[in-house]
């Protein structure tokens, strides 16, 4: 099983550019989420989804959009990148919410200059 | 809102020594607690979880944790560590909704010969 696949692994953007971070899982998980990891801050929840067509905001949603058109995919969009969005982004999925073990991707390291 | 505090940002320890990584939580309702581990340049993986039942929880790689309601703690322990245990360890608590996981800031465990 591939598990949770994130692409790209690395990305450099200029301020104001847009991009989409891809996340796909092949475990038929209903719950998917995006976290950002910053030094000394732990992981903070950006957005999550409990099923196709359903998304909700987490702790730090500003500057990010998500959609969930299929069970497998949960892309994260940055509409106008800012230096404050320089971070490592993790996608995670589980069978049903956070009481089930979260399966994490290997992360996308994003730098905004 | 539920939150966790990891009391040590770094814990250096010699190989084969015991280790305890401390985590305290704040919540006024039922809690669901987790420990995740992150090896260098990887995503997180679940070590163990407490949802209910026995307060002593055993996880993978010889780790265990004890849920202590009176002290609002969920400390992680291992009786004898290996070099391969060097990693970042995150304590986390699930929100009431079960759709958000609130992470601590992490404890870096460094095991040396």
C-alpha cells in the first residue's frame, strides 16, 4: 500500500504566487487533514475533511483553501503565497476522525521568498 | 479547548538508559491522548493511544505511557533506549468533536552511545 502520498516534496515560491499541494490516500479513509509544522510550534491544523464534499477549518486556516471532491484526494491551495507560509506541510488521514490512528504523508517543504 | 504541554524540549540520554518524556494535558471533559513519533525527514507515526480502559498503555517499539487523571499527565516511558529511538516525540489530545488533534510542541530525544 502507498498509504498517504504528498507531492511535491520540496517547493520554492515567490511572494504572491499560487500553488497546490497534493495529497492522496489509498486506504479509503473518510477523514483527511492538513497540518503545518514550524520549529518550536509543533503541528497546527489548517483544514480537515470528514468525507467527500465536506471540509472545515482548523486552527490556522487563513491563506489556505481546500476541497474534497473524491475520498482519495485532498489538495491544499495557497492562493497568494506569503513568507509566513514557509513551513513543512503534512497531510494525514484516518478511518474516522482523530480517535483512529492518523496516517501521515512524508511532508512537503515549502519556502516562500 | 483541550491542549497539551510537553515539559521538555530536549532530552539527551545514553543508550540502554531509561527515559521518560513528560506530557500534561488540560481538559474538563473526557480526553483521548496520543503519542506520535517523527523520525528525521519523515511524517509522524502513532506510538500509542489512550481512549479508555486501562491507564497503562503499551505501544510499539517498547514504549508505554500512563494516563494519570489526578495529575492530568500522560508521560511516555521506555526502560532501555536504543540509538534508533532518536527522534521527535509529540504528545497530542483529540478535540471533543474528534476531528482535530492538538499537538504539543514536541520533545527531541537524543540517544548517544
